[in-house]
């Protein structure tokens, strides 16, 4: 209320209407707890302002402090809603008797601060679940905990009660700090902090002996440790792919004898208060291998025929370092792919390896691992490989493909012919390959007279010489030929001899 309106002095009222104003006050009219700050103007305003009177609507209000220079008052009250009013006097600067009075009223709602304390049910096992219950309702909850390993495992939609666990190994008793901040609908908030105690856990040490050569001769045991006295442990084992069944063996040693094959094994160790720890370990198959063979080059050809064999065996270490190889080749009847060779009892055939004849290729070097073999006798061959790993594990395989080697691609040439013969087949001097003509890649033949002069040549294996020179039948007598034949596998056969021509 502006007192200038009741004055007759026009000058004074004009002055007051320009100078009197409502003073700024704290706009938050909710008191969280039992104190509230009334502020009538900014503290740093350099004007002559005094509080004429503070009035409150209840005897439950106590003014703790007044500061007339900044027009502040701190109030304390029980929890309720109260009306405050105060009179402020602002003295003018032009005339001492000019002043303005302003009356303000506000309501302040004193509300009780929300409770932020909470109860804890501590975990009984390492990595166990702690339950935290705030016990209040209709509040906003915010939980914070001490490290990134804390995991919220609550299933409820509300944060009034939460469940926490920590996924860390605990060798000794461990503590975790948890803080709860609560805020009510008035915006009042409090927080409190508690400590969760997580009990010590156990460590598991495995003693493992890998199996060798797929014999199931591995051995596995586990030793638990906890910094407690008289702790009793029980053990349950299973395979990794059967995680829900821990009933296979109730002992700290998984197995003895020759039945512990390669693979993953899982153990569940139980100890105090139904606590347990689960861990896994892998038994490896040391030295295990599976022999295999591939080849490059044709598996069918004429003596001498060359084939490159490649070791394609698989090893447990992926590389087969230190392995040794024995290759043998056996002459056999042409048989189905399933036929096998007795590696140790049958006599191997002789082949050429590195320009030496041998019945066995044996060694550890690259040339023994992937040998280049030359077959020097005709027949049907089976290839056998025996691989021994550095751990002395052995695998054998018989190559399923038969290697078919034929005799040299020889050419038969007539030793006599007559261009005027009554028999058509005897009128030409031409090669006879029989059924092997399909194996001819290139052919070249030259005919010479007795003085060594070339008189005719041709390159088609299906053709020959008709016995004529410049259209006339050659003179009766002895002639000579030189032939060179290359088969489909690249082998070259040379042939030369004399023959007799019967002319006119």
C-alpha cells in the first residue's frame, strides 16, 4: 500500500509515486525444514531503507535474525503454512520529511524435509546381491554407488527398493559406498550415505595335464583357497556345453585313467552359506593330427611321369612344426577307392625322388613334406603317407586316387613298304600308335636317303609318306627315318631306324 495516496502535499505525492515501489523478495515460498529467508530488497542497493515492522500471522514463528540494512529476516516455524507481512519505509533524499511506506504480504509453506535414510541387507556371498530399502513412498529416488562394477539387478519398476551386486573377485572383505538422494513434490531434498560390506570369496587354482594323441589320458584337479579357517568345500563338475547339470563328479579331481578327452570342463565349488564359485578350464589335445594328401599334376601318364604330392594334414597347433613324413607308393591292381594298403607289411614300389631311385621318401624338410615324385615303371599305384607329430603322435592315410602309369608312348613304323602294293595299307610309310594315338600331343617325322639327305617330313600322326619324290616313286632301296613324339603329359619319345622301299 502506497502512503503517498493519502497525502495532500502534491509535491510529496509526486515524489513518492516516482520513488516508492514494491521491493524484490525471495520467490520460493516453500520452506524445506524449519527456516526460511525473507528478503525485501537486494542487499547491495545503496539507498536509505529501513524496516518499520515485521508481522507474522502465528505465534509459532520466531524471527531469528533481522538485518535492517539489507531488509532480511530468517524465520523458524513448525511445519504449516503461515502468512507474513512487513512494512518497509524508504526515506526520500530531497526533503527529510518525504517518505514512502510499502506493505507486502506472502504465504510461506513450511514442509518437513523428506527422509533419505535406508536399510541394507548385506550380501552373504562374494558377488552376492545387496538389498537397499528406502522405506518411503511418493518420492523421487536417485542412487549412486562407488564404482563401475556395480550392477543394478532389481526387477521392480520403482527405485524405492533396489538390489545391487558387484562383479569383482574379492580376496578379502570388501566395502562399497552407496548414496541415496530423495526429492519430494515441493522440491525439498536430502541425501544419506551407507556402506555395503561384501564378504571375501574363494580363488580356484587348476592343475591340468593335457591329453596326448587323442588317448583321453588328460588329468584335471582344482584347489580352492579362502582366507578363513575350517571352510568346507564341495565340488561338482560338468562339460562346458552342459552348464545346467553339475552332477557328473563330486570330487576335486575330475577324472583319472584314459577317459578325460579334450574339451572344456566347468566346476562349481560350494562353500559357506550356500555360496559357490564357477570357473572353466580347457583340456587340450597335444600332438593330435589327422593326415591328409592333395596333389598337383596329372594322375595318369606315361613312363617317366611326374606328380607333386602335398601334405594337407591338420595339427592341433595349426602348423605341424617338427613333424616328420614317410611317403610310400605301392603297385596294386586297379581297385575301388576304398581299398587300403598295409603300410608296414607290403613292399613298396621304386620311384625317383631328387634324381635317386628309392622305395621310401622320409624326412622333416619341405621337400619331404611336399615331394615331387617320378614314376619310372608302368602300373597302377596307391600313395600312402605316415605323419608323426613332435609329440610322437601318428596318423596314416592312403590317397584315395589311383595313379595310372603307362609304358612309353612308342611308335611302330613299317620296316618295308611299296607305293605300288595291291594292299592299300602297305602303300604308305606311316606310324602306328594303336589305341594310344589319343595321347599324342605333337608328332614330327623326317625321312632321309642313304646319303643323309632329307627327302620328306610331316607332322600329322595320322598321315605318312607315299614313297614319292617330286611326284615320282622313289628308287628301290634302304631309307632312314627319325621321329619325335610328345605325349599329353609332356614326355618326349624319340625313335629312329631304317626301312626298305620297293619301287618300280
